[in-house]
């Protein structure tokens, strides 16, 4: 599988607003496109902030602001309270936007981009090249890339059963959590059947997932036996999984 980079999946050109923009302008653009975030550009074209849907959730117009702070907060953090007030009441993008912006380069791997979004709980990353905004990569862009990959896998041509078996053996080994020695694999015209005793339902699901990920596999038939280690009792899959690739 060819490694994908941000350049391969990003949205470009990207909608953005100048630092001088009013909230009404930004909202109109976000709803017209529609987009969940807008990079904010300074007078020199550099990214100085980002306005996201999350930045607009706490607004006095909606009655969604937080509780009125107590006198202790006024004494201990007056600047922080002033910033919060501006965000909840301000009409300029500069008042409401997030000033801490996480960016990536076009050649950043999408694995790194996805990790950043997950770890920081953000939904988009402006893409910067030579100090200029060239695109934006969002969770939706990554989902489109996933959809395209799944479609390519579904459209893959048939493969020899022996080749599938070799790849499946390698997939079990790469997973590191699947006891391949306990699993009997039979393959007929791309249909994989798994049999054998496993002690954990989660390991059974991992074995089936590994089989489904191998190119050329048309379907996976789960005939694995679950063993309750506390009682020694055996049971077939409660799910009765027979998974096939969508055409």
C-alpha cells in the first residue's frame, strides 16, 4: 500500500478569512461552503488563527455562555475573564478565533495528521508551505481517503488461494496478538474459513479482521470456537460472522 501524505487528501483551495473580518462574514462563509473551520490570515498572508464551530458554541446571543464568575475569579484571573467575555460577546473574528493553531506541511503523512487530530481533539489542520496557506486537511478528508481505500480493496482482482494464504499468515504474525498455531485456515476461491479454539472473543474478532484485510479475500467465515477459561466450556461465535466484501 502506498503511503499517503496530506497533499494527497487535503482540500485546496481553502476558504479563509482576514483577521479584520466580522463575525457575520465568517458565519456566512462557513454556512455557504459548508466548512467547520476557517483559517484566519494576517495582512502578510500568514495564518494567525483559526475559527472553528467549537469557538462559536458559547455565545450570549444563543444563551449558551457559562455561569457568571464569582468574585474570587475576578481577583485571581481578570485577564482570563476578559478574554472569555470577548469570545462570548465579540463581533470580530479576532475576538472569537483560537490563536493557537496547529499546522502541517503538505508532505506530512496522513498517519501523523490523524494522530494530531486524535491527540489534540481537533477536527482540522491548516496546511502550510513556504509560510503560506495552501490547503486544509480535515477529518472528513481522511474519511474520504478511507472510503477510497475500501473501494479499491473491494474492486481488487481475484488472487490465487496460495498467495492469499501466505499474506494471511503474514497478517497474523504482524498483528502480534493472534495465536496462528491455534487457527486452521482453509481457502477456496478467495473464501476464507477459520477454525480452532481461542480463549478471547476479541482475539477471534482480530483474526477475522486480519483475514478481511488481505487483498483478494472475498468472504470470511468465522467457525472459531470460544473457550471460557473459567469453566472450560466451548461455544461457537455468538455473532455467527460470515463477512463478505461489498461489491
